């Protein structure tokens, strides 16, 4: 008896492809990373093969995009305080990439003209997935592969493969269509004029980002809730999921009854599709998939952080206020720090070049103390016990 099959047929001694369905359902983690961009695109309704189509079969849809936790967002003038950064705001600032004590200043404006009385932004469109994005390119590639498999099934006269491909493609289309959505941002309803709505973003690593913006931008990106506006109601969502599940189960049975030539072709197709989505997950920045042209985003300044005090003083300088830091409990509540805060409040408008770090050292160590600059960062870490408590 031979150790390996000598032919590719239905005999016991031949190669079998009953494991083909495993290739169709693995790769869920790579697909999950792209689900928001895939389901927000109009391309999602196209019938095609997709790795791990069961990833879309969730009865509970997310009402909003996942925000970035362990981050404080405080309004300089308004005093608003949140404990997370909204999804699209994090795409802009990418707080995970910030180094400890790093400092940045952004200027974010709307590109169009704001009509406050009619609650309308003229000349600009909302946030959407770019037509020329990698997620859409992956979808188009999947469609082309599916068309190629249909042609191959027709050439070999495999009716079972044609039916299986049709049902699997329709199953993927129904599942992704059920979750089809568009971003819905918070808008202002008041018609009055309000002051500048500058914000400060504070990370757990004490990095700080000052954002210069008006109230409309603040509501849309930072303070308001960004929700998912689904195209179908819950009733239709569940109905489409039911149809998708039934089609998926039937197609799984049919795949195992295709001719061996088509099983090889379908297996190779799923292999390529899995590689495609893994590469997109590893190499493509999610920000590049979204059209944020609604906003004019400029990075005004960036400075590497040496220590907490220097970064805090830079943020106070660029906001012209200390109150936001007190409101967000950024400054430790010891007597020495309160004294430093009072001095900073007096100096922020009078002497912008005030030596904030040196003044803090004099308060803590005495007027004649000399501090080695190389020990500055470590000394701050020892004196500040969790300077930024996170509000859950």
C-alpha cells in the first residue's frame, strides 16, 4: 500500500479536499479589523467570496465606533471632560503613537462654511470610506476572484460548484449589507455664537495634545457621541442575518461535493483572500481608509517631552489657562503643587518664558537646591504619584 495517494479522485486511495471548508472560515481576526470600513462602504453589497464570513453574523450591532480609553479630553473654556477619545479623533491624533511626555498642537477646522442658523455645513460632505481605499480594493479583488471561479466552474461543467459559489457569494453580501452604516456625528442645535472650543488631550503616559478648534468641530470629533447610522432596522438586520446563515450552511455542504478541480481552485482562492486581508491588516493604517477631507487638519507644533512639568507648562502656555488642568485633576493636589499652580496662573500671560521646571524644583527642594538635569524625569516620576487619575 502506498504511503501517499497516487491520484486525485473520489477513491479511498486518492487525495480528498473535505477540509476545504476550513479555509473558508479561518482568518476571522484579520477580517474583524476591517469590518467597520468594509460595512461602511457601498462596495459591501457586492456578492463575493470572503474569508470567515461568519465574522459578520453578529445579532448585536455596535451603536457607535469604539473609542480610545485611558485618555482624558478636557475643554479649555467649556470645562467638558470625557474619559475616552472618539474613534475618528483618534484616527487623526493616534494617541498610541505618542511617547511619554510628548507635546503637540493641532489646528482643526471645517473646510466649508458653517451655517449655524440652519444647522448646516455648506460645501463639504460627511466622513465616509474613500472610494480608492485598500478595503475597497480588497473587495474588488474578491469580486474578481469570484467571477474567475464562476468561469472555471462553467468550463469544467460543475453545476454544484456554480450553485455553491452563488450561495456563498450571496451569503457574504447579505451579511455585510445587514451591517451597512454611515457615521453620524453630533451637531449643534443652538443658534447662538459660542467662544473658541479648544481642547486638551491627556494620555496615560502624560503626553498632551492641544487642539485648536471651534464648537462645531469639538462636538463632531471630540465631545459629542459618534454613532453608527445603519441603513436597515433591527428587524431587517436579523432577517438578512438569518438568510445569510442559511445560505452559508447550504454552501458549505455543496463545497464538499464539487469536483476536485473546483475544490482545488476554491481552496487556492481562499488562500489568496486570507493573505490579502492579513496584509491589509498588517500594512495599512486605518486612517488611510477614511475620507476626512471634511476637516482642515494642521499639526502646528510638536515637542519631545522631557518630564511632566515641562509638558504641562507647554500645554498651559498654548491654552492660556490653568483652570482646565485643575478641572481634569491633571495637577497633583499637594501643597507644593498648588503653590506652583498659583505661580503658573500668574505667569502664563505675563512671562511666557517662565522657568516652570526650575520653579517647581525650588518649591520642592528649597531655594538653593541644585538638580541634575539628567535626574529631572526620574525625580518627577518619584514625586508624582499617578498624576492623571482616569475617570471611568
